[in-house]
């Protein structure tokens, strides 16, 4: 699920910490829902001067093989929509 927020110029890592996300790697942040690390919300970030584009999904489980990038992910649905709304409320 893609959505945008206004770019206020705040450091992206600090902004993501404010909403409970951890830096994973370049332009990617995660918020685990359980201690095991899965399921977790996964955000990809793109930014320009005016806005930050957030691409959100939920990873339901860890990839089966270390070299595999396929995983059980949901890009839509009530859980993803609720998380997107939570993020928007915090960052308004």
C-alpha cells in the first residue's frame, strides 16, 4: 500500500523511529509485531523535497531460504490499512 506524507525536512531515520520503525537497510524500515521478528510491517521510503512516499506491507513469515526473496506478504487489507492510518495520525 502506497501513501504519501509531507516532507518536513526532518531526518528520515528519526522520523521512522517516531512511528516505531527500525532501520533495516537503505530506505527500508521494519516494525516487528512479535519478539521473533515476524510478522512485521515493512516500509520502503522514497523522498523528494515536497513529500515522502511510503510503500507499506506486512511480512507474515521469514523467507524459507536465505537466498530467497519471496515471502508471505500482504500489501492490502484491514491490518495494513490500520497501520497506514496509525502512521498518518502520528506524522500529521
